[in-house]
C-alpha cells in the first residue's frame, strides 16, 4: 500500500510515513538573460519596449522604454517556486532625460498558480529620479498559498518623451523550502 500524501491540517501519528504534496524545487532557479545579452530571449515586452545597445548598467545591452504612451513593461518567463518562498527581485532603472517624477519605473514580483494565472503582483520602490545614473528598485515578498510560479519584471509609466532604460535583473531566495 502506498503512503498517503501529506495534507495541511491533518494530524499524523508519530513515525507515520507520508509523501510530499509536490516535488517543488528546494531553491529558486536563476534568471536567464538578466542583462539582455541574448536580446529579448525569455522576456515578454509590451509595445514601446525594446532591447538596445549602448548606455547599459551591465554588459552591452539594456531595455529601452520609448514614447509617452503610459505604462509599458517587460516580464521574464515564469520560474517554478512554492508557497512560503521568500524572494527578492531587483533591477536597475534610469529615467533618461526626463524631469524628476516623470517616466517613473519600478520592478515587480508576480505570483502565479499552477495554470500560470496571476495571483498577485507586488511592486518595488519607484525610481522617480535618475540623478547620478541608474537607480535600484527592489521588492521582497512571500509567495502566497496556491503559488507554483514566479515572474519578475519592470514597469515604466512613460509620461515624458525622453527614453528610459532598465537592466541587470536579479532574483534571490532568502529561505529554504520547509521539510515535509
């Protein structure tokens, strides 16, 4: 007889043998193409966003946001994770030649269920001025129940015609998957 699958809230006798609920990874996978050296591979870009060369934070390429058409974004392909994972995502953002408060950018973490549907999206600090160069936006969050995947990205609210940029994305985990 096969061991039963573990279930939250159920009491088991000491020494009982149960199977894990799922085979989730012990830690988060690394982001692929975090500085766009392979152009937009593993990224989904909305209208107005492109990969260009010159003026990167790291490497030779960067994301560029163009125009003044409102919110534009870039989202990395989803990565497997699990409920309770504590993840930190960050990127470097430059608002171009826009005045303070224009072309505001920020990173985000997007939690998704097993079907890839978005559960929630949490944002990092908004970059409202790039005085001194690229600035870092960071968000740390705990994956809610039903989480199977995480996607990270950047969002720019383009309100001035000056191009903005994002580069050098990072994703890290600060806790280990609990033992079952």
